[in-house]
C-alpha cells in the first residue's frame, strides 16, 4: 500500500471516529439540557438513544444514573431501579446514586436490599442528614409494618 493510501485511510478513520464522538457529545448535551429543564420524558428518549448507540464508557455512569433519576422523577421506580443498578456498577458512579437506589428499592418493596445501599452511601457521605434519617427509618421498617397489620 502506498504512503498516500495509508494517509487517506488514516484520515478517513479519524474523521469517522470524530464524527461519532461529536454525535454522542451532541446527544448527551441535548439529553442533559432536557433533564436540567425538567423535561424528563424527552431526556429519557435521548439517554436511551445514547445507550442504543453504544455510549462511551466514560459517560456510562452519568447516562445510566440520569436515566434512573429521570424515571424516579416521573414516578416510575421499576425502571429507575433497573438503570440505577447499572449505574452503581460503573467506575464513575456518584455516591448519591446509592441513596436514590435505596429509595426506589423501598418503593419497589425490596426491603432486604435497602441497608446495603444506604450504608454504602453513608460511607461516602457520612454527614448527609437525609441519608442518616433514611437509614434510621429503614432499621425500624419491621416495627412499622408489624404495627400496621390489619389496617389495610
């Protein structure tokens, strides 16, 4: 292969990968803008498009956490749980994601898992009052629910 063909091939790959990277960045900016403007349904659509297109590993935690946030904020805890579980497995997961996962687990009545995620959150952010209160409430769930039997 001649030097010219090598350079043209290299240039073509560079342009292709730059276009893909720019396209993902533009989609992420659009999704984040919708999220910031409380347009969660549109944000979900854009974040899902990023997931389907094979988002970059560096944005995986952000995209999946925002999907969890968006579903949580439109009161869809089942989908929120799905995306938060993916987010907490990523390398760049923010601690608040553990807290939100615990909250949606409570909504989904998966009480046996809540303590794990609250404790993980409080190890990262030990002074967070809401996290401390949530953990204290979690520890009294058995008493609360046993006291309310027969009410419903």
